[in-house]
C-alpha cells in the first residue's frame, strides 16, 4: 500500500488503449465530494518496456501538452510494443489556468517530489507519481519549457548516468530525441538522488529519466512542437517500441554544462544585448536595466559572472532584483 488517496479510472495492465482520469480527491465549497481530473492514456501491446511521458508538470509549458495529447489520439495499440503511459497535463489545475504553479494550493509540482499522500493536491500528485507510477516505469520522458518567464531553445536535460549501462541509455535517448541542445548535468543521478523533481523521482525508483525544455515565453512554437513530436516517435522507435516508424537522418546535438544564471539586481525594463547561443565573456555586459521611475537615470549594466554561451534567456521585459535574465552554459568538450 502506498497510502495514496488518488485513484486511477483505468487499468494500466490491460492490453489495448484506455483513457480516463486520475482522480485527486479535493473537497471544496462548490464540490464537497469532488475530485480534480488528470487525463491519463495507456497503450499496451505485447512485450517491451514501459515508458512514462509527462507534460504539464508546469501548467504554462505548452508544446509537451500538445505533443502528448496528439500521441494519445494518434497512436493505436497495434503500433506499440510494450506500454506507453501518457499524462499531458500532470498538474491539471495549473494547466487549466496556464500557470507554472497550481492555483489550488500554490504548489510547484517539480519542486514537490517525493510528495505527501496527506498533503494538498500538488503534494498528492507528486507522491502518486513517485510511489505508484514511477516504480512501474523503465523510462521517464518529462516535457517542459521555459514557461511564461523564460525561453529555452529545444534542449534535452539528462544526468551522466550512475552506471555505464544507464549512461548508455541516456545517450541513446538524447540521440533519438535529436534536439539542438543538451544540458548534461555534472551529477550522476541514480537511487541516492535527493532532487525534488520528477527526474529525481525516476532516479530513486530506477527509471531512466530525461527531461526537455521546449521553448517558452507563454507561447507555442510550431517548429518546436514539430521537433517534439518527431523526437518522441524517434525515442519510441529507438526503444524498439514503435517498429513501424522510420526515423529520418539526425541533426546532431550540442552538449553543454550549465554554469549558472545571471541575475538582475535592480528593478526596471531589461534590454538584452545577447541572444540564445551568443558567446559571453566573464565580466561582459549582457544587458541594461532601464529605470522607469527615473527617466534621467542612466541604465544599469548587467554583468555576467561566467564565460560561456547563452542557453536560456528571460522572456519577460520587466525585472526585479533576483530575477534570472540569462542562463550561461559551456560546451562539454571545453569543460
Ligand atoms: Zn517546467
């Protein structure tokens, strides 16, 4: 017994294609015996691994939500070998609101693992994923983006792998997804992970996890959506789960280690002078903050403490002290 109060309307072990809801009990003024619905689809056919694909862990990250919904609509059991579990909007209240955090309890699902079965809804969801779904999964594909406040080029995120076998699996998933960038963590992951993310949950339960940052800024990019849909099919094919699909030639992936973020220390409107992929030197001015309450004041330069290139940038112009305006990374072969 896991102690979870969340129930699943469908049987994940029955062959075929089944769609329903995870029911998260949530008793409110307008719905005393109600539950929050999280859509779930499972496809199972023959022998093969179990892949858990998540999106909508943050509700304002959209390409993954569309891509997983479309997979659920388009793939039939006969196409699949093994089992594919699709949850396009895991933090469903946040997805419905188009917000990073849940409007129900303020929770940030990707900071809530391992969760709490007796906690508020976001904690209950994290606990259910960690204790019920993740132990059944061989692989986790968790789809994100920069959300409302950040913008990422299509980027795969992965650990180094805590064993040679896991490292090889991670490289296989990265090559199959074939996104332009990969952010390779310097840590190995594995069962001792203390990360409060879905990837951390996967590591603790023995599933091989990758994550992806797919655009952001609160919009949907057709190009990135196409890359996402292609990449998911290529992953299933690489795992021998989608034998009828023929992958096209790969484009290659630029591997990088993230060095850290550049932060605003003043309030105002941020004018960037770097873009994704641009080289940055240590001490370089990467942008200006314009005070809007004192027009005569000269703009304040924002200086990078890192040398590398821009992997991620802020999507919103207004900044406060403590906001990240850029994330700087260095190429793996230079590390
Ligand atoms: Zn996210």
